[in-house]
C-alpha cells in the first residue's frame, strides 16, 4: 500500500509552477520583493522568511520538493535584505529594528489574501531569526494552520521565542541539528515545556537553518520534513472539500 507521502507525490507530478516576481509594501511603507508560485488543488501557500544577512534565494533548494506536493510558495526578501527596501540590516542596533520584520510577514500574508488565498491556507516557515518571527506572526494571525521553525533560538537579537512557543497550539514542526548548540538547546527546552500535542521536533543532520536541506547527512531530515508537510497539504485539501 502506498504511504500518504508517496500518494501525494503521485497526485502532484513534477510540474513546477512558474514563479513571478511581485512587490508589496509593509504597513510602514517599506517595499518588499518576493517570488510567488501559486498552490495547486487547494494546497497551502508557504510564506518563507530567511535568516540574518541572507535573502529569499536561500530557500531555493527546497522549493521544487514543495511544488511536487502542490504547495505554493511566497519567498521574500525581508527589509534591509536582498532586493527589498529599508535601511540595511547591518545598521540594526535594537530588538525593535528586528521586530519590525514582523510587519514584513504581515504584508506577505496580506498580499496572499488580496490574491485569493484565505488565511486558513497560509503556512509559515522561517529559518534562524526568521523562525522566531514566523512563530510570532502565526500567533498574530489565528487562522494560520501551521508553522515550521528551522533552528529557532530562545532569543535572537531581542526576538524571543519561548512565550510564543507555549501559546501556539496548532501543528508545529521545529528542528535543529546537534552541531548547532544554541538552537539545539532551545529546541530541547521547547520539548520539555511543550503543551502542544501537535508540535513535533525533528533533529537535523548538520547545519543551521536552511543548511539542514543540504547533503547526504541531512537526507533523513529532509524526508521527514516533507512527510510532515504532506500531511498539512492533505489536511488543507480535506478542509477545502468540506467547504
């Protein structure tokens, strides 16, 4: 019998949705640039937030696998990064500077809603400080159905995660590798305090954030991540059929 994961791969053949470059503005007027690939067959669209000093390009290695599962993707450059506007991230000095990136996530979610994607079909995925910010955004948008945190930290540049983790009660995947001690310890503390039965920890093979997508050492992690996400796609399709 085919597993759910295998069945989904067959249901969504390798047929990459073409991407288009889009722009939208945060509440404070900062212009943001993104690549948008729509979802297929009522699957969710995943909003992706990169780490410090990176750009939306860091997500490229996992996007084809997400498309095979039918997911849409909105990968954007946060303010001060890549092709987006705003002061360069190297000038940020306070927690408020970094917390302002939460407005970028709000703007990304609003862009999708204006383009016909209901909030209940928008998932969030973040890496490093992007993980902390994504979890905070998931709480601020109560219809968001799930979040993925790659290498979250207890406190990255003043963006804390512990309270958000305790409050979020929907499907949540969080991950860190053993050779990333700060994030691994954060995830250990998460697991000890977890009250969310829908939260799952997966250990990466090696690396921080999106580095866990690369190399043979991370093959198992990548497979388990995609299997978990396939369940989110199936849940989204079932919800769409009911409505």
